[in-house]
């Protein structure tokens, strides 16, 4: 569970372990905006899925050779939702091209966040 509390004019984002980060209203500030948090959720899910696949296949690799960049964007004239997510993945150069292609296909299918974004989830907003 994630909890957002407002304290001293800041949106504080908590999980059950406590305060984790400050939320901001716009990108590229101290803290993360909703867009950046969404991009981070997708990127983290893909990164974790890549690592799990490599471990499952018992492939040794340099963890620092993996990076994921995510950019969310809207089509022109669309205001209240993102229409595209561009995910750029850097994989260890020691992996074969064939394995990299297989890895990206499996990772995209196994990432819970990407699967959620590809479908229409039900969002229920209620007052406590």
C-alpha cells in the first residue's frame, strides 16, 4: 500500500516502512512528479523482470550493465492521459542478440505494470 500525506505544503509518499520520497507537481524538481512516478514504476518493473529472467536462466552478468529509461508522452490534443510509453533498455553486451530478443519479449509479458497499462484497470475512488 502507498499513502500520500500533505505535510508542510509537501506531498509525502509513504509505504509501510515509512516516508520514502516527496512528490512534486511538475517534472524535474526535488522529488518526483506523478508522471515520473509512473515512468519509474514501469521502468523498475521491467528492470526487476530482466534480472529475474537472467537469474532464472543462470546467466552471470554485470548488474551495472542494465539500465531502463522510460518516457511517457501524450498525443497532441490529449490532455488527461498518457498515450505512449517509450522504454529504452540497455542489456549486458555479453548476451547474444537472440537471447536479448527473447528476454525483451518475455519481460514485456511478465511485467505486472506494463500489463496493467496495456489494459483498462478499474479505479475506484472513495472517501474514508
